[in-house]
């Protein structure tokens, strides 16, 4: 994709380093640290107020983050807003049952399907 957005990457991102990867986390210090370690673009931001245009993100990953966001429905709404129609979002969470109640907002825009995988 033209851009891969790693939401809540902290200092241990999921997305591979590249010039088209954007790492995003609420912690400015985490983004500063990560920017000295790997290639990419780094943005300190709140998941409930993403600084991207509507429909501008072709692919995103949000791994083990939503269970730490108090306003998780708002965060899902923001992910939906910035995801381009037919875009792909990969979400992992330790709290699948809580998340699945909010997931339909994303599934309307994404080509992804909701799958529960237990490791």
C-alpha cells in the first residue's frame, strides 16, 4: 500500500520499517525513541483524534491497543473515518468479546472480516 499506519505502536511496532510506514502513538517520547531506531514516519497523537484526512489510509494495524483506550468506540470511529473504502485494518486485542460489539463500524468500510484466533 501507499501507506501503512501502525496505530499505538509504542516502542515495539508491528509494521515493518519503510518510507511508507507511519508509526503513531499517544506517547511523544515513544515516538522520539522509535524514530532513532528505525525508518518511517512518526506521529504522537490520540487514537480518538487521528490527524489524517477522511478515507486517506489504505491499510492499518492496531495490535493490543484498543483494550487500553478508555474511549474505544470513538477510536474505532476514527479508524473507520480515516480508512479508505475497501481498505484493510488488522486489529488484535486481548478483549475480543468487548471489541466485537464495536467492530461492525469498521467492517462496513474494510475488506477485512472479523475472525477470532486464540494463541
